[in-house]
């Protein structure tokens, strides 16, 4: 069994029961466990009270489940939220995103910025931005397995 995978499943189940979504988790140096949460509905995002509530709940849960960590940090994913699950790509359709691919598309390019159009036949649909000189003007369809990183790219 993979302890990180088990912890991920435990966090997903617990957070969904509290009305939150697990965006990501990571173990950092010196026993730090970082948990990034979001609210499934677009209601202004996560605030300090949300983080405190989740932190207190997880501290009690981890004591009962005997999860090994020294410090716990709960926070929002930030404005440049990572997109990891297929549901993320559907939820944030219409938003500007940055994609980094494992293998280049069309022979050369690995990094794209453009408008996320959601999922089509299990692939991420992206309309590359006009500022991307090397990107084709047409729609790109990218296999989920080929995405190394995907993040929202907020425009100010």
C-alpha cells in the first residue's frame, strides 16, 4: 500500500464531507504536511476561517488515524490554482490557463497558454492565445496523461 495515496483518499473523503475539495497535498521538509483546499462552488473562495476549521478537524482526524506528520498547513490553492482532475478541466472551462506538457505537441512546443474549453472525448480542449507566437491558431486537444502541469493563469 502507498501511504501517500491512502492519505490522499482519506483527505478527499473527509474534506468532501465538510463541503470542501482537496486540490493538492504535499509533504515538505521537516515533517510539514501541506493541504490545499477549495470550495466546489464559486462562492468567493477559501478564507482564513475555512483554513482554521479544516486544520482543526484534520488535526483530530490525523490523531485518530495515526497519520505521521510534525506540522500541518492548510491553505487555498491561490489564484493560479493547479488543475489536476478531469473535473477541474470541466469546472474551469472559459478560464485562461497555462499547460506544460510531458511530450511536445506538433513536434516542438511543450508550454501553452490559452482559453480552456473543457473536456472533449476525454481530452483537454485549449484555444491557444494569440500572444503565443508558436502556437497554432486552431483548437488543441491534449491527452490528460500528457499534461505535466496545468494552472489557472489569472489576468489582472
